[in-house]
């Protein structure tokens, strides 16, 4: 079973994006 690496990258990008937004609002 080959796991598409782009899914992993997309999920990581999503988490980082949400994290930056969340921490940015608390500044």
C-alpha cells in the first residue's frame, strides 16, 4: 500500500496554517 506523500504534506500545512492563525489572534 503506497501512501501519497502529498496528503501528509497537505495535512501538515493545514495544521501549521491553523496554528499560525490561532497564535496570531492571541498576539
